[in-house]
């Protein structure tokens, strides 16, 4: 859905070596999570990447700066779920993320109203792009963000991990 609604050439799915806001306990090893993500992808335009490990970055703000430095001339859009928008102000240098790249926030079941009322949405309300213009987000000068609603998938990463852990 992100590829079409944002008119992107490609989508990079960054598998984080370790989310600083989540405990290590209960997390599958990085290689297993990377392989599991790759197994879910069917579209050749979606690249599951371990670039955060390669860049040795731990925080999104640092990853974005490193990506821009490594790939000058590439127009990136940061894509996240509404659940992350709700807690983005807990992220290191979260306002810098909004100032670095355009952001596309995709609705998640039960998160719409809360996400659109959260501190980040309020702080950057004047930079919000109408969803009907989501395809114009790439290349816009940040801060610029869009909230995209569409067919909702309630499956969480935790649910995927639990399903994969069950014996077949």
C-alpha cells in the first residue's frame, strides 16, 4: 500500500538490531527476525535491510542522517505506523526526524484518533499534507507528513513472531 499511495520506486524495510525502547528479553535473534521479514515479502520493490547494523546506528534520527549522507540525491520518506506516531516523542531527537525527511504515517487498527491527537501530530499539524496528496510527499521539504488511511491490518510484529514460533 505504501508503494502505491506514496508513488515510491522502492520501500526499504529496516530491521532494527535492537529497538532501544523494547527489552532484549523475548526478542528473537536479529538474523531470525531478518529472515522472517524477508520471508513475508513478495514484492521485489520491497527490500528487507540490515543497514542499521551496517551503519552502526541505534536511533532513527542517526540512521536517517547516515542514509542521506550515504545516498545523496535519493529522496527518502520515513514510513511508520500510527502506533509509532503515538510514542515518537519518546524517541531520541524525535523532532529532528520530522526535520530530516518527509514522513508517512499509516493507520493501524484502533490508533487513528489517538495518533492524530498525540503531541507529535499537534506539534507538526501545520506541516501535515492532505492524504489525497500523499503521492506528492516524496521530495517535499521537511517537515512534511501525511496520515494515510486504508485497508487496516491488525497483525503486530509480536503476533507474527508468535505464529512463527509455533511448531508446524
